[in-house]
């Protein structure tokens, strides 16, 4: 999903990869945006990136990386997951990325 480095001695820049399935990319971006809208932690991460001056796509891409890592971990040999456990796993990944790990567990302990 990220652009390729196209820099040389005289030129600085990047180019779009031509070896990408545009339909798969659109589906992934749609899934990531849906995840963002459904998760409070994802929304906080997205807002943090937007306040840093990132565009929508620049803010959404890291969430896509988390989602693809989570999907990959679901496919590990011998691993099995229940559907209801996927969202909590994604939540923990976003909390870690937001550097809110301690606050999350403190609030979880208070709620219990």
C-alpha cells in the first residue's frame, strides 16, 4: 500500500507500485476504515495522526498494517480464533500503538 522509493542522484520522490491489485487495495482500505469507525481506540489513533498533519490515507495506512498483521496471525498454523476475540485483539494492538498501554489496563482494572 505504500509508495516505492524512486529517488536518484538528481530526483527525490516516490512512485506508485504497478504490481498491486487495485480491487484488493480498495477492499482493504474499506475494511480498515470500517474498523476505525467501530473502535474507539482506532478513532483516537486516527485523530492523533490527523492532528499531526497527515492526510486521510496516511493516517489510515498504519491501521491497515495492524489489521493485516492481525489477519496474518489468525492464519498461523495450529492457531484458532473465535470471531468474538478478533476485535479485542485489534483493540490491544491499537492501544499499544497509541502508547496508552498502561492507561488501558488501569481503566480495565477499575471497570472490573
